[in-house]
């Protein structure tokens, strides 16, 4: 699914067995290494290109889901 925060990111929603819900956003661009693990409490970023989307607001309004 396309991420609602940036057109170059994809998103997967998850729910852990302990009830924690969140999203994993990751780059759709070939060769770009940027992954964001987002829960209600925090955003954790991974990958050598994670700073590219460092200004993205994962908690606020984003692009419309298409």
C-alpha cells in the first residue's frame, strides 16, 4: 500500500500480540535504504538513506490515500 506521508514510501500496518499497533514505512525507490517503524509512541528509522525522509511527519496529516 502507498504511504500517506510521502509518495516514495510504501506502508504496511501491523498489530503485535501484545496489542501494539503501528506502521512500517519503507522506500519504494530501487536501491534506496530507508525504513521507518512507527508506533503511537515513537518513530525508529533504519537504513543508510533514512535521513532523506527525516522531515516527514509520521504523526500528522499526510498525503491522501489513493
